[in-house]
């Protein structure tokens, strides 16, 4: 399904920064950025991905930071503060 169709169904562009312990060096953390359209605030797509991660990948999760934004919004306008004329 296209991004526009997902947005019309209340999906939001979601970004997650996933910190995980490196399998060969557990004291070191590695960062992974994940981005997908998802439904806030439950984030079922992200939860499914994290569930896959914990069951199939070696790097143990440390933390996850989530950011989500609704891309389709009503138009915004404001009055111009200055008018410049170029000659």
C-alpha cells in the first residue's frame, strides 16, 4: 500500500533508534535506525519488528527511542512580516 493510502488510514511515519549490545563485544552498544509507517500509540509494526529482533538476532536490545509524526495535516498559513522588492 502506498504511503499516502497509509496516511489516510491514520498511519504515521515512525522512526525508532534502537540501541543494542554487539554480540561479539557485549559491553559496546551499536545504533540501528528503523523507519516505517505505523499506528501510534500502540505501534504494532514496530512491536512486531522488535519481537522478531529478540527471537532471531544475537544483539540484545538495550533501549528504543521512538518518534512519530503525522504527515497529513491541515494547511498552515501566516501573514508575511516583510515585503522585499528586488530591482
